[in-house]
């Protein structure tokens, strides 16, 4: 279950919501999972 939660969080961080006005708040520390290109 933990790998699935990590995958969903990582995917959500590296993408934006299709609705401009709704972007859910991310958990603390999730910015460390962001991919830098």
C-alpha cells in the first residue's frame, strides 16, 4: 500500500490539475519528491 501512495503522490507533484482553479494541497515534505529536469 505504501508504494502505491508514494507513486500517486509523486505523480501528482510532477503534474498539474486539469482544472486551473482546483489543485489539492500536497502533504508536507512532498516537495522533496519533485523531479527536476
